[in-house]
C-alpha cells in the first residue's frame, strides 16, 4: 500500500486512517482486536482515537477506546509500526472541556497509561478553547515534546483564523506549531474546509486527516428514508443529510459505484483521497466486510470525469 507524507512531520501514513471511536462502543474488545489485526495485515498503519471515546455510551467513562488499543499493542507488538493519534480537550472524568496546561499534562499521562506506550505520535487539541491562551496550550505541548511523550501536535475542529492565531503565538514565543489538522469533511460537508482552511493547509504544508469521511455512515447508502434510521446507533443523526442534495449525492455515488463495481462508501472515500490538501480520511469499521471495503477504497482509481460528476452532485 502506498503511503503518504503527513505534512512536514516526517511520518508516513496509509491513505486511510482507522477510526477508533467505535472501539468500546459498537465494537467490543475481541472484535476490535480482529479488526485491528485485519487492518494492519492490509497495510493500514494509522489509528485515530481520543481520550473521550466512548464516554457517550451508558456505563462508559471515557478512555475505553484507548484501553482497547493499549491491549492490542501489547498482544500484537505493533506499536512501533503504528502511527498513533489521540486527542485531549474534551470533558472526561475530572477534566472540563478546555485546553489548560494542567488538563493537557495530566490527561496525556492518563492516555499513555491506557495506551500502554511511552509516546503519542500526533496529539490533537480536540476542540478550540477561546478561554485559554494559545501560549498556555502550546507551552504544555512543548513540555510533552521535550519529555519525548509526544512527537508532534495537531488541531481538530479549528477554523483558519484560529490556526493563524496559533501559528502567530508559536512564532512569537518559540513554541511548537500545529502540524496536522482534523476537519469535518466529506461529499456532503464541504464548505467548512474548502472555504478557507484548505488554502491555509496547502500554504503551510499541513497534514490533513478529515473525520466523518462517510458522514457518519450516510454516504454508505444505508439510510435512504426515515425508516432506515433504526439500522444503527448513528441513525438518529441521519435526518440532517436526507434532503434533496443528500439524495442527489447518493444517486451519483450509486451510479459511480456501479460503473466501478465498487460500494458507494468506497467511492465516497476515494473522492476525498483525491482532493487537494488531503492526506488521509478517517473511517471506522465494525465488521470484517466493512474493513475490507475501506481497504478497497484506497486502491479505487477515479478519473477526472468521475471527480467532476461527484463535485457537481455535491456542490
């Protein structure tokens, strides 16, 4: 599998990142191990998680995904072969939703313990925090980098303006710069990234690993009407996509999938992989069949004409 440079970090990642949000939620520990083994065997070397996954599940407290990953690293011996991404800044356990230095430094230790590793390859600010100065946040990351506990840092859900402000603070105070961004981006949600953030990512040579590459599953074609919303725990969030434009996108994906003898989800992910500035989208799997489909997406070749059809349908 061909790998791509993750911005200027020096890390090489597969063209698709395995999403760890399902581990400890819709996928139990044993199935998680099976999916991770299958992904590694196929050449997918990058995993995205967060300390807050999956705190929204009744009975969970957060950290479940990291704990499962830590156990898998121990049993598989694949930690050194994996680019590990996790995040900080959500409300988890004793920590409020913020990017205060005290929160970051303490939460990093918790994540390292759960992940059974001595380092995080890319540590993300999960959400912007307007109440905490960038200097404090970046200063905490500088401490972790100097300690060898974090290799590089990224920003999730940041606007172009927030990224520029963070860059200015880093330059003025000799602090580390965000090197990777994680925006929401897919065939349905395009404007937020394409309007301003994409140009900044190109200019700054940032790594870009968008989340919700399949719009929480809508772009798989599983949800065609309100009657389909009960098919999964994510179904309740599908109504916002099921409008005239959403149907138009699904129709284009269906036609493209038929032409390429592929699945709609594979076409949707292949489209993202072809977009300017994108390094690798994040996508999750809950079964071997879904995992195999994600792998096929990395080798699906869309023509310029295909891209134009999908661009027009999703405009």
